[in-house]
């Protein structure tokens, strides 16, 4: 019973933190509307994502309060092992791998390869959803940077060599 009460307290704290992030995101979104159009597009886009994801997290936490506490303890036991440390260092190393892939293959190719490799290394083994999500995420980033922000993405050394 005590674990269940601790879990409810923790959920209340997490929901409070999410509400604070939600209020902060809305305030920043409103204040960013005073910026020139080119300067406010990306910050407002990120803030919209923060608002949506924070709202979804609040809803998930409220709905999960009725779930069994045994599931929580099993999750904590699996995360307390050395796997968290390995995933942390893997995440740090992956940033440098992404930089290297972006230098070689450019932003688009590097992002696709990075997303595939990183998800695979973290333990996700379903190949079809990996490929589909990598292409969707890369396409979404391409749309944001090229079409919305009208910026240029790195081409990569491989494409520079092939062009001559």
C-alpha cells in the first residue's frame, strides 16, 4: 500500500512539473509571436510540439494512475541495472556518430542512417517500422528546414565527390 501511495505522490509531482512546462510553453509561444516571421517560425514550432507532448504526457499520467503498482516496480528493477549507464554512453557516442554520418552522407542520408542504427542499438529490432519511421522523421525534418524555414542542409562529402 505504501508503494502505491508513493507512486500517487510521484505522479502528482510529475503532473505538476508538466503543468509548469505547459504554462511556460504557452507563455513563450505568445511572446515569440512578437518576433519577425522568419525568427519566430522555428521557436513556435518547437513550442507547439512541447505543448502537445506535455499535454499528452499529462493525460497519460492521469490515466495510468489506476494501473497496477507491480508494473511500475518491474520497470524500475529493469532500469536500475547497468543498462541505463550503457544507454547513456551510447546516446553520447551516437551524437558524434551522427556528426560523422552528416559529414559523409549529408543531413538527409545521415539522419536516416543514424535513426536506423540508434534505434537498433537501443534494442528496437522490428525492421519495417524502423525503416518507415526513419524515413518519416527525416522527411518531416526536411520539410521543416527546407520548406518552412527556407534554410540549407549540408550535402555531405560523398555527394560533393559524386558531383565532381
